[in-house]
C-alpha cells in the first residue's frame, strides 16, 4: 500500500505538511535546551518555576515560528527544482 497515490500528492505534502511536523518535533528539543541554559538564571531572577517556564515559552514560540518558515522555504527550494 502506497502512502501517496502519485508524485504530485507527495510533493504537495512535502511543501506544506512536512515543515509543520518538523517544527512541532523540534519544539520539545528547543524547550529543553532553553530550560537547561536559561532556566537556572531566570529562576534565580524570578524565584518561581511557573514564571520561568512562561518566559521560556515566550522565547520558544518565536523560535519555532522562524524554524517553520525556514523549513518551508527550504522545502520550496528543494522540491521546486525537479518541476
């Protein structure tokens, strides 16, 4: 059983769906990286883990947005060469 019936459907998925999946998959990695690097310093400043996590979330959201744009731009360049 094929996942994609034809090559055009596969290309459409690669251009739109795959970058979103990659961005979502990278979000916990970025979250943990920022919590490990910025978390202790922010906790020392705020003395509250919920506030620290909210501040980290405020940083992670734009990073994921820019990663999504990067993945989409890269996908357009990579999959438009064969057309």
